[in-house]
C-alpha cells in the first residue's frame, strides 16, 4: 500500500510574523512540504467579497491544483477560507461543504480522492475559537461522515484546541484514533498544538511541524506534515 504525504497549513492570509503579506513566500513553504494533499486555512480575505489570497499560478508551477468547490463567492478561493490542494495527478471524485455551527462563520471541505490508486477522503477545516462551538462543530462533522459511504478519512486543519488533552476534540477520537499532536503555534517558538492531522484507519507516521527559515516567518502557524499508511 503506498504512503500518502499530507499537510495542513494556516497561512494567516499570507501575513507573516514580520507583518508582511507575501504570497510567493507562502507558495515556497507549500513547496517545501512536498505533499500529495494540503489543507489550507485563512486562504481568503475575511470581509467584503472574501477575495482569494493564494497565488494559484505559483502553486500550479509546483504541480498542485486547487480542489474545486461549488457555490463559492466569485473571487474566493475557498469555503470560509478553507482550500484543499492536491497533486496534479490526484483524481477528485466528489467534493462537498459542511457548514459548521457557532458564532463565527466556519465550514469544512470534504473531498473524496484517489491518490496513487488508493481511495482517501480528506477533510479540511478551521474550527472555532470558542470551545463550546468547537464541540458542536465536531458533532456536525461526525454527523455528516455517518451519512457517507465508508472509506479511510483524514481530517486536517487548525482545530484551535491548545490543550494536549484534546478536550473539545474528544468526540473525534473514537473515529480518528491515530491523532498525534505537536506544538505548531506561534511559528517562531511553537508551544500550542493547534494544527492537527487525524486518521480514521491506518497510521500517521512522522507527524511533525515543518520548521524552516521560511516557515518560521511566512505565517504565525507552522505547517504540519505526516505520512499516512492506509490499511490494505
């Protein structure tokens, strides 16, 4: 069974710790990840027409394509800032959105993929700052997954859960038992494990924040990266 490399990255609207917006720098960090599937958060402006903030041409030069999501605003790149990138040869079978409850507008992208001939469901999301909302959002994700055909599923994103005990994410753990953590925020000196990669079946190998000279400056979060080993 092939190993699939995945990553999650909150790009903070392209604004780095030096307070400069530099989308080419973001693209360079994504290139460093060398991932088959990448979940991005905060890839659109928050207000107004929610303009997309990625340099799609630079990402295409890296061999990555954006997973198309129906029903987006004309200038948006993602659903509530969530964007999924995949290698050019990855087959996208189906894509849908999950609206998530809470005081802030939040959502998740669900994409059924074929990677190296292997079926994989990938979820990219950015959960709420408020703990009570995160608990409700976890329930919404699980309710939608229960209605879909079963297949290995990876959930990736900025969970905003900073406690190592997974307090507001406990509802996910029976469904995503392979769920390592490591500090990824703030990028220069990470202490909080906000960014996660969680797998329903199989194992997550070499999970770690991606530390490089660029990744420490490009966003306030470090990207996290892992290899998925799926069951045969």
